[in-house]
């Protein structure tokens, strides 16, 4: 690696490391989004696989349903809901005005 490449790589790392982290929504907004995601996922999974697991004992039925719902919420639904929320907040911000103030977690 040449010294110019090393300087460029180091500068890129420094620039990336200094970027401020994206602001997280307040705990109340996260709770609402989580509730929406969990409610929707539980309803869909129960409608789809409910007939197949209805003969199982309650604990095993709960294990199967939560084994499907929790990863779906954590890895698919919540990131997409947070991304959608960010897009809506950016769209609401009018051109030529101050950017929307970021939510602060207490």
C-alpha cells in the first residue's frame, strides 16, 4: 500500500468515525412502534399457523409462535418501521425551513 493510499484510507476512517450517530426516537415512540410491530406479527402468525399448532400444549404453542414473531419483529419489522418513520419526518420538513429537531431519549 502506498503512503497516499494509506493517508486516504485513514482520512476516510476518520471522517466516518466522526459522523454523528442517527438520533433515536423517544422511548414512547419506540414503545408504540414496537407494539404495532408485535401486534401485527402475532395476529398474522396466529392466522397463518394457528390451525397447525392448536393441538399442541400451550407452552409449546407459545414457543413456536414467539420463535417466529420475535426474529421477524427484531430483524424485519422494527428496522423498516424506524426507516419509514424517518422518511415521513424528512418529508414533513418543509424546504427552506430548519431541519426537524431530533428526538432525545431521556
